[in-house]
C-alpha cells in the first residue's frame, strides 16, 4: 500500500495581528492549512515544509490551525496547533521643543515590541518593549526644514504605526551686541536678537540677565 500522509504543525505569535505557522508534510495530496473551518492556503502534494504567516487577525484572540491532507474540513487531519495574538499596542508621539538643529520628542507606549522612533524611513532609536515613556532628543538636523517622525511597534519602516508628529525646525538665532563706556564704573550694552530662545547676557562666565 502507498505510504500514509503525515505532517507537523506549530504556531507562534508574531504580533497583535499575525501568527507564524511552521509546517511540514510527507506523502500528501493537496495538503492545506485551515484556521478553524476556514481554508487559509493549500501548500501542495508530496513533501514540503516551511513557515506561513497568517495576517489580518484580531488582537488578543486565540486561533486553532489544522493541517489537512486535502482541501475540505473533512480531509484527514495531519496536525494541529494553537496560538493567541498579542494585545494591540498603543502609543503617542509629540513635540516638546524644536531648536534650529535638534528636536525633543515625548513618547509613550504600552504592549509594545521593539518600539522605535523613525525620521521618515530612517531608524533613529529603538526604545524597548512592554511599557515605556520619556523624552528623546534627535540631533544633527537642518534648520528651517520639515521632518516627520514616527513611533512604530517594531524596528522596520513598515512596522505598525503608533504615533507621528511633523516638525519644522526654526531659523538659527542671530544677534548683535555693542558696548559704550558711560563712566569709570558703568558700561551701556546695546543688543538685538531674532529667532532666539532663552537669550542671555554674560560678563565672562557670569550671567547678567
């Protein structure tokens, strides 16, 4: 008699909407993967193995998968596995302050995994997993330039978006200062500045105002 079909199946959670299915089969005929009673995909006949990612799932939900020797729910069961999706991550990203060449961003997140800040598609920093909050300074920017920063649940540009903020850096500060001696104990200082922030006047290392 021909050898009987056999197979293995294991499930591991990938994210709040994805589950990885590691499968293998031998002596199969139209071996298929089912999520409950729903046909997900047909792998083929003979022997095969691989990893299939089931996407578009509901967060915090348990799913049972069946590997069957055929394309119907009555086909011979080869293996089964279950997994539960993660809680949906939440997060927020906002601007604290923008300088000519840097910005300070405030972030918070819950149920995250490798939560990261991106400048456009460029990874700036990976903050961590679980729950977190704080501030992060992005430096070496251009003045008078627009930037969009993204908080993502992951360390790739296509990771799940948690928050975003668009910032335009201001012009660099400019100023003038002149001094005129009034008498032996007094000096008049005349100053002007534009695009300043906390502009201060110092006498050597001592702050005057």
